[in-house]
C-alpha cells in the first residue's frame, strides 16, 4: 500500500483555481518529482498534502485520513522543506539540526537522550561534524541546504516533501543534492516528493515525474514518457528538442532559432 494516497484534490484562492482534480500516490523508497511552470500548482499541492491548505478531495497518510492526524503526529511522520528555508541570525549548524526534534520535545522544550541520538545520527549520515559549531551565515548555499535537509531528517520522518530544494544552488550543488536525496530514499526507505524546475536533473534522479499545468495533471509516469516535446510544448509554450544522454536518460532543451 502506498504511504501517501491523494485523490481528486481541488483548491482555489478565491476565484483563482490552483488545483484541478489532482490525484497522486507515493511509496516508500521512491522519489516523485513535480514539474511545471510557475503558477502550475506545485507549491499549493505540497501544502495541501501537509494539511496547511484544506482542499476538496481525499488525502491519506499511512492509510489514515489527514483529518485524523494530529499536527504534532503528522510533523513527526512528514518533514517539509519550503522553497526558502530560514534560520535565526547567529544560529549554528547544531542549533538548526536540533530544531528538527521540536515535534518530540516535552514540556519546556527539554531535549531527551533520544533527541540527541537522532541528531548525532543525522550528523554522521550527512557528514556534518566539521560544521557543527559554525554559524549558518558562514556556510555556502549548498552546505546550508544540506543542513536544512538534516533538520528534516532529525524528525525521523517516513516522507520528505521538498518545494524547489535546488533554488539558489549552482549546477554542481543541484546534482549533489539530488544524489543525496536518491541515496536517502533508498537507504532510509524514505518517500520523497520534490517540486523542481530542473527537468533534466529531475529525470536523472526521480523514479516518476508528474507534470502540472494550470493546476491539473498534464502528464505523469517515467521520464521517457513525460519528457517529450509533444507533452512539454503546450505546457511551457515554447518549442522543445529532445536528446538522449549517454546514460540513456532523456534530455530536453528549448529550441532557439538563430
């Protein structure tokens, strides 16, 4: 049984329709990439799956309706990385990682030995020990994003929902981040749902793609099925060429006439 099942989700901001009858599922150990232009509904969909927005339709996590989950319990089960994660000025890497344990804290925010062990495991998994005492402002964009992923993992979730996690990262760090997510999905048996504008990178690392357009599903399936000019051109409104990489993965680029 999939960890996440969502069916017929629809949501509007006033008169503006943001989601139109969207259904999806997500299993443990896999990566599902959400693609689509700005305003296609990716962020809204993620927020509805987290219960931050109440959409028409049904959402179940681990076989239980989202309406039956307490916020604290869902925060332990599903970790969320927004488009622009923040930290307080002067916080160290260790400070930020500890915040991932907030859903488990008892009275007065006291940490337990289990909290300390969970953070230590994340530090080991992500190789963050050399950075623990450094302030977040002293890290590169790629290093900060790795710490924010660590904060999510400290929650010990079953699923990880990321909204444009490669924003502000250069190409090398985008690839590094996706490799990390793929490794975590397999090794930790995490279900990963990731919104991304980077079609080719998503195709290289995701198990499945879902393409949104004006709040509706335009296509879904393997990278080979979704990254096709006849599928992408109506969504993005530009001419697109497709090639095959040496690894056998599809590559798509805009056609630019001279």
